[in-house]
C-alpha cells in the first residue's frame, strides 16, 4: 500500500509537470501567433504611438511599441534588461528575446516565476541571462555590473513598488538606456509628481488593502527623466506603461513628429474599482508619499 501511494504521488507530480510544460508551450505559441497576426494588420502612423501597438507576450501593446522603436533606433546593440520579468510568458521583453533574438538580462524576485522563465524561455532565447533577485536601490548596481552594455536598447522596469528609487540610482551612476519602459500608477493622477515612500522590502499587496499604493505617478516619471535629458514619448492605450528615450538615439525629426499620449487611466484598476483615478486616490491619500522635484 505504501509503495502504491508513492507511485500515485509520482504520477501526480509527472502529470503536473507535463501539464505545466504543455501549457507554457501553448502560451508561447499563442503569443507568437497573436503577435504575428496583430503586427501584420496594424496600419502604422509614425506620429501616433497607439498605431504602433500589438500584443504578443506583453499585456498592453508594449511589444508593438518596442518593436517599432527599436527599428527606428540609431546604433542599436540588440540588448535589454528587464527587472520584473515574471515567468517570461507575459512581460515586455520576451518578444525581443524570442522573435528578434535580442540578448539581455531578465530579473525576477519570485523564485517560482524565475525558474519557469529560465525553463521555458531560456531554450528559445540563448542570449538571455536569468537572475533571481529581489531588487532594491541598495543592490541594483549589481545588475548594472552584470550588463554587457551601459546603454542597452531597452530597459524595462516593473516592480510594483520602488521603481523610482531603482531608476534614479541607475541613472545617478551613469546607466543610460536608449529606451526606458516604466510602469506608472494612474491612481496618482496626471498632475501629481509623487511616489511611495521608500521601503527596502516593499510589497504592494501588503502595503494597502486596495493594492493601489505602489509605484510612481506619470508626472513623477516625467520630472525624474527630464533631469537626465530623457524625452517623454507616450503612454500605451491601457494606461500601465510609459516610454522615455535618450533623444540622441533617434532622428530628431521623427521625435518632433510624435503626438504623445500624456495620460491614460489604468483599465484594470478602472474596471476593478468602477471609479476614476480621483476616487481611487482618495482610498490611499492618507498614506505616506515622496514628492519628486
């Protein structure tokens, strides 16, 4: 009987593994097919960032924006860094890694997600290094030291927390990606230049029951990046990510012609709470904030 129970456990573990691997392969295939179909159907207007969007691995059109902008880039090195890459099956750089054969670094703090990314994306993206690390302002320069370039084509930051402090530390130390993709918190509105107070072990879900106390306002990002000579490009249509560029990496006429979208509500938050950013912010207005100047 003991041997039989052990056999059943082994079979259950095997089935779980096979299902997870099959599911991952299905999701990768779906992502590539979705991106191929969507990219071929879009009609690109170089002045309108919303026309650049498509989704493959990304959730909100980031794949299309990055695909378009990296093709417009001067002197690309085909290298990226992403902090907060999750399982690699839904993030901002897997399209570049798998379809465009970019090299780079994917960093994830959750061990299970990190291991899945390494297992499922790794064989398809041989130039990618996977790091398991909970990133803070104190240790982010360790990642900088591992990077092959101080000016990667793309740097994606999605930590749901101390994003401002990590980005500031990198730029203070001479790190200068050609493109920054950063998540902003639309609950903070379009005009406030704020972020959360720094807490080294910050976790969004524990900080406030609503899950709305995290990250940086769009104006906060604009203020920070302007200090380092970056240009704001746009936000994407679902109100989650903002894009900034080193203007020296692009043709000035191209940049001058872009009709930027300055702010959009986070659709998921709008759907979840049923109220706009003003009411969302009232839920967390008693929390501690840092003003970005």
